């Protein structure tokens, strides 16, 4: 087992991998509840969506573990699920079965272009400054998610989009305590700092009554039959639906690429050219997970940002993903227990993880505006639009524009121009007036 997952080569061991796998799972377990709740707004059967979410996460993360051998977990994407529910189903009026058909078609395309190494080629074509900005942007994005989940920041009012939360309330206070505990443990270089902080905060919240103990520990999973193989392919293959397919495809295409590069940078898996070796393998895991997820009845799946929490806890190999897969499997029976971890516990951990991902910003060239401008725009828009894909496409668009203005067109490769074209297409076809 150690040889299969290259423990010696990566400098890891079972303890680090198990801690990392558990930490990743706890940081992303919320998806089991949140994804079905979002999709239910678009008409998806909520109970069946719980089972579909778990199965999609299990299959994708297992493939990532044994085929790609990376410390990344896969589950239905946040953002894409909202696009499917609120834009495709509610605003545009399509049936959820048709929306699943779009996800399935997008997944098939991913499998094909990954098999022909097109996705890997485009990933290598991304300029170094943008690769660094992806890692930093994801760091700020994760921090923003964590601060919002904990209640430290809240949605504001018109003219002031966000505001400070009720810091005197028990939840935010425990979140601040959790952040401090994790940082202290990290400074002291104590293994499992993130997991310890999450567990201590969760126990305190239960004992003090800030969070409720799970009402039950064991619960049989709901039947998958209302969703399984219910996708409508005939409804997808129409001219009017083509923009939806393109948006689903492009968003997942750029989200997956950015997430893989960002979390790989934190894990130290990128080579000297800032490329992820054998990137086609984790990309294929994402692609297959999207196809099987659509068949099971859930929205687009991909590598989860919260994998960075497990990496920060010590995960370096696919064995940690195997551990995460096991915990998702246990959720088929013990979901009430696992999802009882309060958001101010795992959210606090995400704040720390986001903080730890900001170091690549020092390697961005600040005295070359043709690289600084697209890099900063990428970082800012990934967080401020609450959409990784839009931040990345802004960078893909601005990079060649600034290089042309700077008279550095020789630095622009064919791959850069293809990414530019994909970005322009997304900005043109995205249904802004329907959201």
C-alpha cells in the first residue's frame, strides 16, 4: 500500500494521510446537506439528492485516490449547483431532468478532451503569473467562505455588500476561538492542528448548547430511484439549449483547472514550471465523476477547494482521498453524525487554510503591469464575484490584452489565445439578465 501511494517518495505516512483525509471530509461534509437544499429549489427530489450527492462524492474521490493518486476530494461543485437550480431551472424554466442532461453532455466532452490531452495542454499553456494568482485567489475565496460560514462577516445592505457579524454571539465567538487554537497549534507545529481545532470547537459547542447534538446517529439513506437515470437528453439537443451546455462546460472547465493548480501549489505538487505532472489523471477523475454524478442525479462535480484543508493537515498522496471516500461511504448510514459539525467549526478551519494559501503572491511580478494587472484582476474577481470561473476567465481575457499593449505579443502562445476565446464566449453567452 505504501509503495502504491508512493509514501517514501512524497515523504508521508499513514498518520499524516489519515489525518488529512478526515480533515478534508469534515471541511466539506456540509455539501451533503447544502447541495440537496440548493437543487431542491430547481425541483430536484431533495431526499434522493442526499444519496446522489454522497454517491457522486464517493465515486469521484475514489477514482482520484486509486487512479490519479492525489490528495484531492471530489463532490458536486458549489456555484454550479446554484446555476443549475436558480438559472437553468427557475429563471430559464427548464426541467431538472434537462439540466442533468446538460451536465451529462458536459461530462462526456470532458472525458473526450481529457483523453486526447487537450485539457492538460491548455493547463500547461496558462501563464505562470496566472497560475500563481489562482492559488492566491482560491486562498482569499476560501477565507471569504469561512468568514461567512462562521458568521464573522455577514451579508450587508445595498451600498455595503458585507458587514461585520455579531461577534458577541456564541457562534462567531467560538469561531474566533477555533481560529486562535488552530494557529497556536500550527505555530507549535503540532500535527493535526486543523482537525484538533475543529473537534475541540464542536465538542464545546455541543456541551454549551450552542449547537445541538445529533438527534440520531444512524439513518438509512433515502432511495435514489427518483433521480437515477432520469436525465433528459432529448431536451438538451436543441439550439435554444446550446448556451446552457456551453456555460456548464466552460464554468466546470475553468473551475477544475484553477482548483487543481491552486491546491496542487499548496501541496507542493507542481514542478519547476508550475505544472502539475500527469494532470490528465485528476482531470479524468473529475470528468468521470461528472458523468456518473449526472447519471446518479446531481449537478457538476469536481475537485473541492476544501481539499486544501487536508493538505494543510499533512495529506500528500491518494491514500488521504481513500480515507475521505470511506467517510463519505459511512455517511450513507451515519450522515446525521457527520453533518452535525457546526459551520463555525469547519468555517474557522477554512479561514486558516485560505490564509495559508496566500504565499504565491510574493512571486507575482509587481513591476510588470502586463502581468500584474491580469493577476490582481483574477485574484479580486475570484473572491468578489464569488465565482472562481469568472475570476479565471477575466485573467485569461486580460492577459493577452495587456501583453499586446505592452508590445510583448511574442509571449502569447496558441493555448493562451484559445483560453482567451473561451473566456470571451462565456462573457457573451452567460445569461446575466436571468440571475
